[in-house]
């Protein structure tokens, strides 16, 4: 199976840095190759390096040594992650726990997956080595207060909540313990280890595009462990937390309207493209099912070509545009309709909205605690 990630380094970055980034993005022990895209480096602030690695797929990898992974929140994102972890063999269902869902159908799916449901969030936090915080952002402060006394120095908190910073989580847990910070004389009060993950639901089919970012008190071993976990269910990049809004922008669900939240994942842009391609096929006479199948398969094939060939998308596009042919005619029509400009604007609008919601979370906390802390 081929695995790939694209990383960026500042111009002038060394070959050693490229190798280090390749290994960070894809894990060690794999064949990695890097390539600087011609024609791009000269125009951009960054060189773009496509890194392609081949993972041995003959035997399933051994489970990661993460201990018990507990999910607080049993919704779409948690379920997609749990299914991906189980499917990939990274974490067995018997090593997972979940807080009981009030939705009977959802609860049954977790049971069928083989994951034990526990009665309270506190129970999940108490028995888990890695606690996945997978509730909506506006619910998270209450959950953190509830579990704070069960978060030990051995607990690693993994938050997928969009727009909620690691520092918010660290403060909320510390404040709920009544400590407001670390107490050198008592390990129980050491600030929590937090890793922020921005996954998306294709985790479920091991095709996620995730990012992981370290909190102030997590170790590089914590970050590596969670990056490995997310790589078991797709591609994963390690980014500074300040770049999460950009990650959200690239992968955001534009139509999402949930309360005070911005799920930073979602191939919704691509769903819209697939729908539109299928509409075009139907317009030209294809049955809907055939048109949708062809459109989806085309998108998947093109994405695999980008990931596995290491070639710049523009170069791949050029290769399929013969002079005076059908494809260049279509490309010209897309340019006239502003498809690329629209996509760039969508990513930017989403990243801005993500930053806006992150500020709103911090301001709400500052108002509640009277600390006046700002992001
Ligand atoms: N969905 C995505 O594509 C995506 C992508 C990236 C990040 N995220 C993040 O993932 C988080 C969850 O999103 P989602 O889409 O999975 O939402 P969701 O499907 O609505 O699931 C939310 C879950 O939280 C549970 N819950 C609510 N209040 C709770 C409480 N006090 N204690 C414990 N559990 C509680 C709900 O329980 P019931 O089952 O009883 O209703 C439900 O299982 C959000 O923070 C979002 O920003 C989502």
C-alpha cells in the first residue's frame, strides 16, 4: 500500500530537514522519496515536497502500545475513529471504551463494534490511558470539569474539538482541580498532557487527512504516538497549533451549521464537486447511478495519482490536456466559471471562520472566569 504526505519547508531548508520531515510525516522504517516540484519553487515562499512511502502491507501492523483508548462522545467523529482504529489493527475494540450514548441506534453500533460503553465520562477518563475528547466544543468545558479529577499525569488527552485550543483544555482541567496550574509538590496537579487532532470522518475507511499538534505539556513521544495512531487510519501531518485554522480551511464542511462549532474536517468540497460532475453526466444523458459512480471513481483516481506519483497536480493536469482536445476545453470552461478561485476563497473563508470561533471560545471562558485571558 502506498502512503503519501505533502510537506512544506522554507526555501533553503536542508536535505536533512527534508528527510526529518519525511520521517515525521510518514513514520520511520519506510522508503521515502522527496521531490521538489519544478516551476513551483521559484514562485512560492516554500518548496513543496511530495513524500511518497511504501508501507509493507503483507502482515497487519501490531497494535500500537497506547493502552486503553476511551472516547468521551460517541458521535460521528468518535465512531469513525474507533472503526478506523479497529479496522487498521492499531487499537483493538477490547482496548477501547466509550461514554454511553443516549441514542439507541448509536449505542448499538458501538456494542456491535465490540467496544464497552461506560456509564459516566469520569469512568471513561479513569480507566483510559488516552482519552479522546469527541464532544461538541460547547459541551467540552462541562466535560473537562467532570473528568478533571480523573486526569492523572499518565493520562493523555486527545482533543478533536474544533476551535478549542490546547491551552484552553489545560487551563480548564487545572482550574477544575482547584489548582489553577501546577503544584510542584504534588504530581496529581501537574498540567495535563494534551494533543490536538484535527481528523475527518474518512478515518472510518482509513482515508483520513488529519493533523496533530502538541500542547504545552505533552512530550514528543506523545506527539509521535498519536501521529502514528492517525497514520494507521490515513495521512497525518504534524503542524504547529497556530496552523490548525489553515488545516480546517482545507478540509472544512462548508455547509455545517452546528452550534458554536466548526468541524475541521470534511471532504464536503469534494462531495460538491462529485455531485456537480454527476449532474453534468446526467445532463448529457447518463443514468444518475452511473454518473455518480464515474465521478466518484475519477476523483479517487486523481487523488491517488497526486499522492502516489509525487507529481504536482498542475503537471498531472497538463499531461491529460491534449492540444485542442476535450479536456482543455473543459478546463477553460472551469476557469471561466471561477472554480479554482471559488475553491481558494472557500478555504480562506473557512480558515477565517475557524479562527473566529476559536477566539469566541476563549472569550467565553475569559468572561466566565473573569480572567480576561485572550487567545
Ligand atoms: N464530524 C466531523 O467531521 C468532525 C471533524 C473534525 C472534528 N470534529 C469534532 O468532533 C467533535 C464531535 O463532533 P461529531 O460530529 O462527532 O458530533 P456528534 O455526532 O453530534 O456527536 C457528539 C457526541 O457527543 C455526545 N455528548 C453530548 N454531550 C455529552 C456529554 N455531556 N458527555 C458525553 N458525551 C456527550 C453525544 O451523545 P449522544 O450520542 O448521547 O447524543 C454524541 O455522541 C466536535 O468537537 C467536532 O468539532 C468533528
